[in-house]
């Protein structure tokens, strides 16, 4: 594993821990100001950090407490200044376990990886 891949894995762990702790500043810490997110519940598209953070209010209002939020099957592909991640996410939504797909795009800015795109999805039923 390269240092960039490890740095990105650490970023994902910090982010998921911040979600479990309901730490809004920790959630936003490694996201770019111009983030674009495609999510499962509406709004399906959120552009910009403020819109992205607003989606977490909906999430926290519907998940069981304590918050379950972690990832398995994490795959990181990192170039010099661009990377992407795929993973399987796990949470508990209104008391029911929910597994979802995560795809992230990242950019390295001034030596620091920032999440520029998040895509959460569920398989069609």
C-alpha cells in the first residue's frame, strides 16, 4: 500500500468516526468547498459544502442511536493528485440495517487529500 492510499484510508476512518460521533466539524473537515454529492434520499444532488452538510441533519434524524456507520471492502486507487475510493457502507436506518455503496473522488491540494465527490447508492430492487 502506498502512503497516499494509507492517507486516504485514514481520512475515511476519521470521517466515519466523525459521523458516528455526530461531529459536524469532523464530517466537513476533509471535504472540498465545491463538493458534489449524489445521495440515496432527496436531495439526490448536493453541490457545495453547506448543501452537503445539510444532508447530515436528515441522516441524524433518521438513524438509530448510537450511530452505526462504517465501511468494508475499501478499495483505494491513488495517482499523484487524483484518487477514487469504492467501499460498502453499513449503517442502521430507523432500526433496520442498511448496506450501501460508496464511491468517492478525491483531489490532492497543497499536499492534502480532499473529498470532491461522494456517491452513495442502493441496489435497485
